[in-house]
């Protein structure tokens, strides 16, 4: 290469950089790094060998109806970069709150339990006081055999008591129905100091289609209450196609609505392990949601993976 050719090539390279500096800057901005923490706020632990009644999972589910315990989860989660875990109690038995706490008693990897205390009964306060002595007890997800009337006086009184104790309520709405969103929106309005986390992308059934205008309006109304957050979790479970697709485009329209409505400070990471097993590995689930949140930048990733959870559940992380 002669001197003129070398000089021409060099000038072309410089010119290319000057013409489109935004391309180079954009590439740098979109680079993701390991987050300071990664908290999985939604897994279930249970042992189907115990001599108790299991209301979930059903015995007919050969994938889920087997022991799912800390040793198995810890190995796969740590390999995927998880640094802390919140267990969500799926049992209807009040004693199982303590069973989970005892199960992970000596393991600092498990930072919290969202338990289940019956919000329809007069002994709620007694049971809450008993559980909150353990600092890892960070809230409840109300579940009963029968549908809970969230408009009833005693339920609202008990949820107000939960809020007064600075504990959080997870809320499960299956099917993403507008009625479910309106129900919890009413609770958020009546108890504005109650921190509410709606699970699994508001329970939306992903089908690869754009959501309806009515659903979008209901989501925006719910998100207008600053005490409500949303777990971008359970995508595999909520897919109508099974095994669930692993391409983010299948979920993108709904996730965009959630992002636009709740913003980066009110979305939370959760996997819903072991239900993830129906569609893929734990790592494949992390890869799926990271495709979405990474497009929003590193600051959004930090918020999604741990900052928001730390604030909502009082985890004490910095």
C-alpha cells in the first residue's frame, strides 16, 4: 500500500466516524453489563413427599408435581447470575409459611418470603404479628379456595393493617381480564399506602397479538396509582402457545404497554420457577426477559433486576 492509498483509507475511516457518530455512541450505550444484584422475586418451593394436602401443583402435572427445593434452584439460578431470591407461597396452608422460612433458615441467598395469610378472617392480625417477627417475611399474596371479595370490609381492614406494617401485597390475576385489573385498582385507590405488586404481566394471556384498547385503558388506569407495580414475570406460563415461544417479539406488544404505563421504577423481575420447566431452562427465561429490558439501557436493567424489588419489599439492598 503506497502512502496516498494509506492516507485516503485513513481519511475515509475518520469521515465515516464524523458522519455518523450517533451510531458509535448508540452501540456503547446499548452495551449491557452485569447488574449489581439480580433478585428473582417469584419462585415456589415445596416438597410433594410431605404428608399434606397439595392444592397446587395438581398431581396430574408430572413436571411440577415433584419436590422443588433450594438445592436445585440455587444451582441453576446462581449460574444465571441471580444473587437473591424471594419465595412466593403457593400453599393455602398457613403453617407452610413457617415451613418455607425454616427450609431456608441458614441460607442468605433466600432474602424474603411473600406468604399467604387468609385476609377474610378475624385472626389475620394475630397471624400477621406471628409471621412478621421474622424479617424475611415481607408480605402476602392472598389466595383462598374460594374467590376473595376485595370489596368486603374485613378484607380492606386487614389489607390496611398489612400496609400499616409496611408489608407488601402481591396480587395474582389469571387470564389478564379487565375485571381483575379493576378489582385491584379499587383496592389501590382505597388503600393508597398499600404497596401492591401485580404478578405475571398483569395475568395477560400472551397470544402474539396486540392487546385490546379496553385492556390498555385498564392497565393505564391501574398504573395511575403510584402504589402499584408490575412483575414482568411468568411469561412462559402466560403464553397460550405451549411450549412458550422464546422470541421476544411474541411478547413485545404487551411488554411495551407495561413499560409505557409503569415505567422503569415500577417493574420487577421474577421467573415463576419451577413453572418455567414447562417451556425451557431457567437460563432461557432470563435470556428472554433480558432481550426486552436490555433495549432500555443499563439503568433500566438495574431497576428491573433489583432496585425496584429492594424498595417495594424493603430488602435493604444498596
